[in-house]
C-alpha cells in the first residue's frame, strides 16, 4: 500500500502559459506542476547545450585549481583517489583522463570495498607515498577523512578534496575542500554527484566549458543518473548533453558495454537500469578497476573482454541480491519484533557487503519503511541503509554514531561500518530514535494529476518525451484514473501479467499490469478502484496507440481510506514493539470484532489478502449481516489475528502489506482470556 499524493495544480497558471507561449494544455499543466513557469526557465528546461554556472563560484575551487596546475607544471606525482561505485568510477575516469590529456604525471587509486571500505584510509595513503605521490585529489569521497588528511599532511602529501556527501561538523584540513554542501557554500546549484563535481573541476582547470562538455559529459551523465541525484538545473543540462554524446560515443569500452547490455535508445532509464548497474557490479563483486579500465580502454579486444565480464558480474549480482531478499523475507516472517520495528535492521554473516545496498533499496520499497542490512563475519561489519521520502536515514544513523566506526551518506541512503558487538545496542538506539516520532512518513506514490479518460490521446505520449530525461527530481509523470469500475481481468503471458478492462462513465480503457499474477492481484471484478498509470506509445500493425501502464492500484477513496489504514498498521507495529500509545483504548477489539473476522475468514475462499483488501472485504461482510455491524479497523484485525494464532484458531503470516491466512478446523468453544496477548491488551487498555 502507498499513500497517494496528487500535485497541486494552479489552473490559472496553466491558462496563462497556454496564452503567453502557445503551449498545449497538457504541456503547460506538467510545467506548472513542476514549478517551471517563467519564460527563461521554460526555455532552459527544453533546450540542449545550456551554459553552466562558472565552476569558480564553488568554494575552494580556486585553491584546488591553483594547486593542481602547479602539480601539472612541476610534474608532481598526482593520484586521483576514487570510489568503487558507478559515480566514483566515472568521476575517477573524468579527472584521470583529463589530467592525462594535459600530460600530467597522474595515476588512480580506488580502495577495495571489502578490505578497505569506503573513502581514504591511512594504509592507502602510505602506499601512495611510497609510490612518490605528493598530491591526492579525491573524487566522490573525502569529506569525512579528517584523520586520513592529517596523516597525509604529516608525510608530505597535499590533499584536494572533491565530494558531494554530507560534511561533518568540521572539514578536513586539506589544501581545498570542494563540496557544494559545505555550510558556508554560496554557489547557486549544489546537487551534483561526484562525477558532476569532477566535471566542474576540469572545466575550471581547462577554462573551456564547450570542449569539456563535448568530451566528458557522457561520463558525468552516467554518474549523475546512477547516483540518483536530482535531474534538475545543471544536472539536467549535463545529462541531456551526455545522452547525445553517448549516442555518438567514440569510447570503445562504453560502446561495447552498450551493445552487450542490449541497450537500444539511450535514455536516462537505459543508463539507470542497464549501463549503471553493470559498472556498479565490478566494485560490488570483483574489482572497480575492471569497470574503470573498460571506460578508459583504447583496445577493442580488451574492451570486449571487460564488457562481457561486467555483464556476467551483473547477472551474478542479481542472483545474489535475489537470495538476500528471499533470506530477509524469511527473517521478517519469523521474527515479528524485527518486522514490526520502525527501522528493521537485519544482520547476516553470509551476505556479500557489495550487494546489500541495492538489496536494502528493494526491501525498503517492498516494506514501505527504512531498512538497514549489515553483512560480515569479521570484527568489523559493513552496513547499508535505504529510506523512504520524508525520513532522513543519515540523520538517524548519525544520531547513533557512538556505536559506529565510519559512516556517511545522505537522507535516502547511508553506509557505515560497525563492530559486531555494537549491532544490538545500535538496533535499539536507532529504533528509539524513530519511535519518538508520532508516525513515520508513509511510503507514497506521487501523481501529477487525475486524467479524464475521454481526454487521453497518443499525442500526450509525444509531449512527454519533451520532458526527458526523467529521474530523481524530474520523475516520469504518473497520472490518476479515479473511480473506475473493474470490468474484466485477463491474465497474459502464462499468467505473468494482467490486462484490466475498466470503465468510467462512457469511457472504456485497457490497462496493463506487468509482473503481477492473478493470485497477487487481490481486487475483484466489479470493484470501484483508483489506478495510478504512466503513458506509453506503442505501434501495432502500423497504427500508433496509447498504452496505460499501472504503477499502483487502490480502492476508490470514497469507499476506503488507504492512508488511514496505513497509519493503523503503524499503530499496530508500534504496539507490538512495546510502545503503547494513549490512543490504544479506542482501538480495543470487541467480541463482535472477533466474531465478524473469524466468520468472514471461514467463509471466504481466499487465503491471500492485501491489508486494504482484507479490511474492506471484512467491512463489506459486516455491513451485509442480518444485523449490520461496524467493521473492525486494520489495527483490530491484526491484533485479532495474533490472538487467533495463539489460540490455534488461525495460521497467518504477514509479508509487508500482504497477509496470508489459513483457518483450520476448530473443535469446541475457545475462551479469549486464555490468550496471553488478549490479557496483556486488557491490562494495557486499563493502564493507557
């Protein structure tokens, strides 16, 4: 389940844009929703080749440029110190290849994810000193390297830091710290990724933005999309220019990777889901140097070898990731305490630390809450956390820093290392932090607007293309079709997908629901539903058609409040975690509630329900009884299921918002007070 949030629409502004600039209503509506209403902003949004702000506007850029230029001229040994993810690898490639092109004495170094971890480390600094390095330039890391920078200084190595991660309270004592998120920063645009900062640095060094964008925007675009930074402002300009350059790339390695990855049209989606993951796979499962060498390769045979390796590693990564998610589901199914916690923290000695980040992202999306996975069988374990919009996972982790060794990240993603002995106190501390909130933010889907089915045309899909590239900060538009009757459900492709025929008024629509089986689709023909859809254009037998792709579905808000049900589930989870809110008294299940739910489950043929479907179905059942009764809330339903399970009246398990229930044959009457859960609930009610 997700909270649906519709964007506010200023209809007067839509009419104004149509009148002033001759824009179609659909285009004007989307621009207004995105807050792009001034002529200058509209022109920049749709243009290609916009001029970027001067890189010298960024704090310490002048110091970085001066030190690097002096090192180039005096032929000092320079090391570009990168990171092992796609952003860090592309940032390393950008700065290294530029410095090499100006005949600098340059090398690169990327730490090993498993043995060294993220960022600078003292052993690596010592190694670089032994190789004659006198200047380290970090890309996509370094902002938290306080001790490491001091050590470098003490042995005669200068450090220039370029990074985009959240700074600590103090900055490293480096020659220059180029990070737009510094508290004293005044530059206009700040949301670059590591590759974006590297691009700004070499633009400052070269003094010619045109040549830099022509030669390096492709790599910066890949890093920008892969690191999921907002595709707005200069990031949008970089990605638009980069996509054009990728389409015409002369990089042998990149061309080979595009071919082996089966990429057709170069879009932000192709970068994010086909190219970026393969570059990332090298650092996760093997060596980031494999990906870096691919990008820098000038030998076709070598490039092909590395490209095939990256594709193979990505397939292996997908297999490992699937096993981690399966294991996590199993843990959450059998460990209600962890499943009901506001921030599930799950540890395994078996997991590969290089894959837990992306697995955490999938699990967070599935369960609709922040998730942290910890991996490792040594004294120091590595962790990755992912969050949902509205909850800063990095702030939560930083609040528990007394238990951590190293940590860093941003509101939606965090990484840290922790001693095994500190995992349990950390779990308590971070959930104590979250439990102080009345409610956690709800997982949500943002919709641009509701569409009248009668107004949907193929032209809309063409207009949407003008808004690409899509991504963080400029998401692909999602629209609501509300209050539609589900007329027919048709399984497709051996039941792997569904086609739903729906009607609203005189309009008839066909919607596609991919990767959803009939068993997984809980709703029934005749239900009044709301659909969140994206628009796609397809061609069949020479005719262009519009396809409506379902992103989410819920009961129409007029008949069921999904958002209220999600908060009820939070109350239930908080209660099960041992936090009893005063409001609990009004949510005490009565004997009638028990009777309604038990009778419904015995009569209903289904054993799999989405939580909202179960609550709505029970409510409809209660209203049709000979003596209509008020339906129990989802909070009450979950408590009753717990008690029924304890008394062997039901066998149930919950996976995220899906509930599986089996009612066995029962003999004789059962005393509810025989349930420890029931007695504890009565006591909690009295004490609330």
